[in-house]
C-alpha cells in the first residue's frame, strides 16, 4: 500500500526543447544547449579593472549586478545611470551571463556612464508576470534610496552618490527586457515624479523588444529561425510568462493591442526602439513604434539591416563577422546619441 505522503510520478506538462521543462509538480528544469553555452556561462564579479570596468554583485532586493566603468566624473559633471533589464523571454538567463557582461560592460564605457545596474529578475513560470515588472520597479526604488541616503554605504553606493546623475536614469532592456522598459516607464509615469524624486527616468531604450501577438506576423513567417530564436520558443516561453490562462495577446506582450491601456494616456519618457531587420519579432516592434508615434509620444527608431534578434549580444559573431561588428558599433553609437541628447 502506497504511503499517504508519497509523491505522484512527475510528468512533463510543457517543454521547450533544449531550454526548459515544466513538470506536473510545478518544478522547472532549465538547460543550456552546448552550442550557446559559452554565451550563457556566468562571469564572476571582480574588483580589479578589466577593459576599463569592475563588476560587483549586490545583495539588494532584488539582487543586482553592477558594472562600474573607470570615470573622470566630478560633482560638477555627473554621469548618467543605466538600469538594465535582461532578456530570456522572462523564463531564462541571468545578468551574470557572458553575453550581457561583454555588451553592457563595453556600453558602460562607451557611454561614459556612472554605472550600469542589472537586477536579477524572478523567472517564469515559477514567477509569472508581473513578478519581473515588480522587481524591475523595485530596482528604481532602491536607486532612489541610494540618492536620499537611506541605504548602507558600500563602495558601490558611495561611487553612485559621487558620480551618478540621478536625474538622468535611463532604462534599457533587450528582448523581453524591452517589454519591461515599457512597463516600468508606464508604471513610473502613473505613480508620478514625486514618488521617485530625486530619481528621474530620462529615457527608455528598447532593444529588439519581445512584443508579440497570437496571430503570426510576416516577419515570423519569413525571417530565419535558429536555436536562440524560433517560433516554438516564442510561443511556449511567452505563454509560460504571462498570468495563468493568458496568451501572447496579453498587454505585457502586446502593449499596442486592444486589451492594453490606451497609449495616448501613458506618461512615458522619450523612447528609443531598436529593431533588427531579420528579427522574427520585427513587425511587432515596428507596430509598437508606430502606435507610440501615433499616440503622440516622443519615440525614435533605429534599424539594424541584415541582422537577427539581439545580434549585438553574440560576442563571437560581433568579433568574427565584420558586418555584425559594424552594425553593433552603429547601434552603440545610436544609444550614445540618444543618452547624450536627453
């Protein structure tokens, strides 16, 4: 006779081949395909400068990875702060991954930023949205606590206070992190500047945001798929990320959809939307840009011709292929121009 406390045999209720298995008992097993393992290998923090930056992990709520570039900032010339939200369709990856370390480390020095801060976001399906949105917004509130001297003084906190311009905080996110930029900008606008003062969100940068609809777009049907980005991943991961029972038409995935808050009523800062021509989600990103523009928002578009989804995060392609390397440099320049103009 079986024990009353015996657990039933686990079964797989959803699987994203090579990436994720969700079991009937609610547990999740994540894996990394060997082909992309070098890009997703964690990079340990370090306090001795490498290529002009140091990397730190903070035990905040949420936990934070911080890139500190060497800088010549002074009290009279403070530098912008970037708050980064990582991608992974809300279900995968971590800010410590090599692909984020290499791109955002270089970006911090190119922009002459005071710091790039990247919160470790709770992952779905264990923590479905809006969990990641809540954590991302909490990171802004932590930054406010730093600005008003309400947190323990550590070397990172001291550095932010000495060099950071808290009135020029830019939100930046790649893929699903781009969705978070939109959501957090909208939430910050709804609560009003008084709650965040002296922190001010000066702009939002959406890099290949993960916007989607249930209906297939032309770019989904025609653009090439690969191990890192394919239709099965989009369908399954985004469905696992939205509140239970939701679809890719949920406002978190489709802020320009019929069920989303009207864009005209959103109070958002200037936005930069970066689109890659060969991205499966290209058409939805362009749809978002056009909708924001129609709603009268200050929004800019930059298109990377001939490039796939988040190409700039693939250090091997950036270093080995001259065209990919050049497109990555062009994107960094557009980001720099945007930051410098706001």
